[in-house]
């Protein structure tokens, strides 16, 4: 009696020499290198924002976020993800392929994993770290970057209005008893 096999598709990409993947269900599209516009952020992995068909999308440097080597490629790509209802882009060195893998090929991580890697895909001759996109990017962080981006866009789009000097205030009357 055989149990029904379950399959899923993953998008495999590289950061440096290592291979990683996201579930294809979280990947909306992959775009060529587009230089993000910088925005102020306390998080070093926030590279900036891009406008994707009129929508402001925060862009994260995935190698910096994960603390791994990467970013050496001149032809990097941006993988557009949907995480908890929000959209964000992640910079990767290259997108390799889309694979269909069985649940049997997914292996749990050894103790001590930081939570960004949800599983390891065992492809026989190679291992691919399957990232948990909901843990890599918290929805609150994405919302904060989008709010900062919207504020920055509004500030640059608004025409500059010269400040007019305020008239000196007259002293308030003092009541004498």
C-alpha cells in the first residue's frame, strides 16, 4: 500500500556559490537588475525601493540579510515575493531553475538553524537550502519600508514651497487685579 506522493515547485537561485530556493507559490516574478532608490532604514539589508508597474516595492539584499557571501554578480536579479499579503523584492546573484520536488526530498534542519532556512532539498548530488520567506521578511518590516518609501515619494513629488516668515506675535494682554 503506497501513500500518495506530494510534490511542490521551487525557484532555485544562487547567492555566491550556494544554492537557495523559495516556494514558487511566493514568487510573483523575476526581474532583471534594476538599481533600487535608497531609503533610510535601520536595517542594513534594505537596499531601497523600486516602482513596479506603479507599485512601490521595497528591495532587500538577501545575502546581507542571511549573512552569507553574495552580490559579486554584475547581472543580479530581483525576485519579487509576496509575504503575508505584502510584496517585496530580494536581490539574488542569479536564478538557476524551477524544480518540482517531492516531500521525501525535503529534510529538516539540524539543531541550531536560525529559522531562515525551512528545510534542505536533497537532490542527490547537491543540497539546496529552502528559505522560509515568512521568516526572512516579517510583514511589519515590509510595511515600514513601504511607508517610508511613500513618504519619501510624496516629499519629492510635492512642489517646493518657500517658507514665509511668520509675523511677530503680539504680547498677550496681562490682567491686573
